[in-house]
C-alpha cells in the first residue's frame, strides 16, 4: 500500500496535536479548579453499589429466634459480623442469646445487660458486677446499659459495676436518649472503662460538641447508629468529627428484630415492625434503609433517601469518608475493641 501524500500526513499530525493540546488544557483547568475549590470533584460521588469492604454492625438488637435471619440479612448487605446489644442478664435471657449466637462464632457478638430490678443502689451495683463477671465467662463481650428516666448510673452508688467492667476489660455501650450529659459524666468518672456513646453520643444535632467531648475523653467512643438523617443535615461538621477521631468511631444500624406468635419482624428506626419472610427479608423498605445508610458514609451524594420509612424529612447529604477511614469505622475499630479476628468481605 502506498503511503499517504505528505500533505495528508501533515494534516493528520496537526489534528492530533490540536487534540492533545485540548486534552492538556482540560486537565490543567480541572487541576486549577480543584486547587481553588478542593473537594468539588470527588470520584465515585454517584453510584448505586456499595464498596466491597468488610463491615461489622456494632449496634443491633436481636432475640434468640431472629439471630439466623439477622445474619442472612446482614450478609445481603455486605456485613460480615454484628453485635447484639440486647443479650440480657446472666441468669436471665443471656444464656439463650449466647446459645443462639454460638453456631455463628464471631459473626454474632453478644453484649449483656444489667438486670434493672432494684436499680441503682450500691447493693444492686455489687450484684450486677458479679453478674458481669459471670456473663463474660459465659461468652459476653461487653455490657450495654440504658439510662432512662429514674435510672442514674452516674451516681457514686453505681461504682462497683463500672469498676468491675474496668477490671474485666469489658467495653460499655451507653444509650442515654434525653440525657446526653450522662455519657460524658460516665466517661469522666471512669477513665479506665471504654464507653461507646450510642447514637453519636446522643448529640447528633451538634457534631462539633461530640468532637470536643472526644478530644477531652480518650476513653469515649461513638457509633453512628440510627442517626444518618440528623448527621446528614450537618455533613461537614459530622465528617470533621469522625476524621478527628477515626480510631474511635463504629458503624452501626440500630436494627431491631422482634418475634411474636411465630412471626418475625424488623424495625427500621421508629415505627411498626416489617414482617420478615424467607424470600424478601423485609422488601423495599429494607433495601432503601441499607442503601441510604451505606451511601451516607461512602459518598458525597446530596439528598439521599431518608432511611426510616414513613418520615418526610429533608434528604441527608453523604459524608464521603476516605477509604482508609471507612476501613476503621466499618471493621477495624470493632475488631480491636472486641478482640475479634479479621472479618471477611461479604458480597
């Protein structure tokens, strides 16, 4: 084949040079905009599939009869292990909860709860401290306490219980809805106990305050369970709080499983249970819940769907946490806190 005339080759060369020059100008322009407005261009900002990362859900509530379905549903959404914060007290429900979790090994971790009867004098605290030691020997990995009206676990009379947790190395998850100062007070009073402030330490409306609190209390951890909507209204402050303490933040969903009369259901935040059947495992609402929860952490997408069915609130904006931080929040922190082996990627 004859070579093209010189004039044709020269024209082709000029076109190629012009294209290369235009591409270079586009790259330089993008670089300049990124320097002027960092974060404007974020790879992966819009996508449908979650990242393939290991995940531990550090905040769920199970019954013995729902453990199996909870594990199946977790695996559908890339969660390799979960923590049941509703294990009950030793000598009460704890033994049945541990028995239901046992076939799954470290994929289901059980926290025990103190028996509220007789709370909260010193005799009660001594009794529950002994129970905590026996519960740990049975296999419980932590203690979960709820500070409700009339329950003052910050009083000096509760000291024997928390001193036992310090001696046993038991982390303590604290739910204190309506009493966020209690979380801070416990962390200050018992510096040798690792406390997990549930629901962003009950201050999701003020992430900057949580950041300051964690600055002051190195024994305070937090989870993000049940607070996607609230944190998504102040995404920059929430992101800054997590990035300031990435080694003390846990992923959680606050899923609550219930059973009655042979039926099993799942509660996505507030509201009525959604029946769980073997085929759908909760259906559309469950898929929206997980999609919004994972996209909230992984992307900078604005206007995410509200994960809680039936609410009509402004859509939260995603945090877009860096991948190395996602590894910590999703699984590495929980592995360290609970002394677990490395969880595998699901999906």
